[in-house]
């Protein structure tokens, strides 16, 4: 029986399935067991970042099967495919981290190419680790085909000496071990216990931050991000996402109908109130760029500044994603934001309903431990703060969740390192002084290349008990698991001749997260003299290959470190060709 819900003559898959001239194409489809009826239905790409690199994505292949069942229920023909992912926990602290941010754009590019090459009509994307979430969402907005995002779920916590432990504890344990505060035997026991299941890192690090964003921005079904990866109840969300994408296709509701300036602001609110990863300030502008919306780091940080922080999650707080899910998840968080008038409730979501309509069905209330009432927040301003000043004219970002006001102002002499390895060696050897400001440069998107995260260094400092006694700034990034006074995304980066390239040992640096300022005690004239004498960007060993290509294309972190002109320069939209 012919499916009459969809007019194939207006869908991209007509180029593969319809008319006598496509007989050869259809023969390939019959070879895979696809029936005649299924050939003439809409084709839905079911994209996953499944691989065997780490627990973050290991469950996605099974979860994809439930999505495919939902697509079939909705009258579509699902076609599963995979793309790459680089798992930050594995890549952290060595050269592999250069591949992390570049993988975000490679994911978006490869999903785009697969969809275009095979003329799929809609997309359900599953992702589990840090950069794979924004990469998949970027592809959805770029293609502008009806799309639903679904998170693979978080890992369960380990148990050690009666308390929950997560991978953050292991990075900090390495610092404690190096400082002689933890034995070989204890370290060996902890590493076997910290990660007991499939799923992404459990705190409000980048993966869970962007999972929360997927709901707040409207690309994911409400409450779909919360259940941990091992819970087979996740299958219901997969099935529902498959059905939902077919409803969006029928109604021609597309990602750019969903991702608007208002929904981006909603997403930034959720990052701020949960003490989310500073990487949110990088990925939201990149998603906006795919829609042709001007929404840069400063726009994100303005929202962060006037959003209360009221969700008590690690690394700044006490709890993890599983705990948040058990007290109602992001829907309850968004209900609290709505009570304070901090959400745009008219934004459309993946269900086809408005955010306000979705939240009207949510009955949960704050539990007072994980989710505090918005009226009595942990702090009155967000857990992530934007900074600007003569050291960062294009801005910088710092996570302050869990920090007291007195810890948010720091002045000290610069201790300059040309790369992360040099800084990590100084931490390991204790060749630094209390009160200094670590300056790690040449780690930006172009200069790194790849804008590495500095978790190994910051975790080692925390493990040595120095997290509050030094500060750290970089044109690179920080993991969502970083804690301490650590400023990232300093722009312009060193490779582009930004002021961070001109800092010398002993220069006095002031970071004031309360005022939103970052400065070096140098006159404009002195900075200009140093710029004239600057020898230019550091040469790297990446003179060919993917990272060379990335370095040539990538733009400023302020605008999301994107690699192409974006929707503002489009002359056609894939869905309408």
C-alpha cells in the first residue's frame, strides 16, 4: 500500500528512488532487502558516532536500532550510517587532543556529505561524547532537513571508599600520585572502579552540558537526554525520536525553524544555571553560524552573567547526571528558569510543540539538593563567566561554579609556557610558585593546531592542592571537568598575534570574574612595541594532513572556531534542491 502522507516528488530521495531513470539505483536498494514499498517511502538517515574508542559511544549502535523502529512506525525507511568521533577522555593530555575540536567539524562535514550523497530526506543523529554532540547538531542545522537529536546517555558512577567517583577523580588522582599523596596501589584500585558502564562522563562536563543544550535548543525531545546509557528505558526515547522525525517531515518543520536566536538564548541559560562546560561558549556560536545567526561568545556570556546558578552538579558542585535524571532532569530545570521569566516559551521543539506546551506537562519540582529553587539559587549569577580586557580583546571564558567571590579575583605574575607539555612538566616538578598565573599559549584553534583542553595540567594542580593558589590562562580550552581559576578561549589567539603572544614572565595579570575583566599591567604603547618586535606564530610539526587543513580554515574562538562561511553565504539549501 502506497504511503500517502509524504509527497516524494518534493523530497531529496526522489533523485535516487523515483522514475525509470533510477532503475540502477533501485537495484542497489533491492540488494539490501529493501522492499518496493520501502523504496518509495522517505529515506531517513540514522547517524551515530559509534566506535570502540571509549564507553561514551559504545552503546549507540544498539540504541540506533530503536530509532529505526520508530522511523518505520512513522512511515519512513531508515538508513543507518556512522561517522567518526574523538573521545576527549582518551585524547586528553597528549598530542591526541589536537584532534578533538577538529573532529567536531569533521563530524558535521561527514554527516553532511553522507546525507547529500545518498539524498536522505530527514535525519536522526545519536552522539555520546563531547564534540560529537555539537558536530551532529551543526550538521542538522547546516542541512536543514527535518531532524531529531538524541544523546547516548551518561555513564554510571563508580564507588570507592563509600563515595561516588568519576573520571574527573582519576585525572586529579594522577596529580595526587605525582605529589606523593596517593600510593600506586590506591591509584590502581581507583582506575578499575571509576568507570563501570557505557556512557559519557557523568559530571556536567561538555557531553552532558551539550546534551542539556539539545533539549533546551529544541533539537531533542524533552527529557530524552537524562537516562544513563545502560538503562534500556532509553530505547523508548529512541523509538519516540524516530516517530517524531517523521512527524516533522510531514509538517516540514526544519532545524532552522527550531534553532533561532531565542532558542540559542534558552540553551545558554541552561548552560549557565547548571554550571556547564565553558565549551558551551564555543559550540553555541558554531551552531548559530550554521543557521546564519549572529551569536558570538559575548552574546553567550551576557546571558551567562544574568542567569542564576542553581543546579548542583560536578565539577563545581556535588552531583552527577544520573542524580539530575532521578530528580526530574532538565525539564524541571527549565521549569524553574521559566518561573523567573528567563526562557522563551514560544520556541518550537522536536515534538512539533512549543517549549511552553512541553513544560506544561512537567510535574516535577526542585528537590533542594541537586536542583535548587530558582528563587534561592546557589549563586545569583551563572556558573560560567565571560571576560574581556587588554589581554583578551576578543574575549575569554571561565567557569566559576562552586567558587566563592573572593576566589574570583586574582592578581599575579605571569609564568609563560609555549605549550601545554611544558606547563604540565612544571606542575609535575613543582617548578612554579604559589600566586603565579600560568600562561599557556600557542594552543588556539589555528596555533595548536586544534585548541587542546588543559585538563591534565589543571587536574594535576588540583591534585597538588594548588587549585585556588594559582590561576591559569590559555588560548586553548578547558575540559568541562576542569575546576580552579582557569581562563580559556583567550582571543585573539597567539598564532594570530593576540596580546597573549606578547606576555613575558613577570608581567602582572589581573583576572576579575566578578567584573568580567582580564588585563595585563602594560600600556597600549608597550603592547604595540612588543607587537612590532613579535617574531610571528610558532611553527608546528603539522605541515600536512587534516590538522594542517584545519589550521588554514579555522576562525576565531569568539565565533565558534568554525571552518566555513556558514548559512549567511548560502546560495541553496540541500532540502530544497
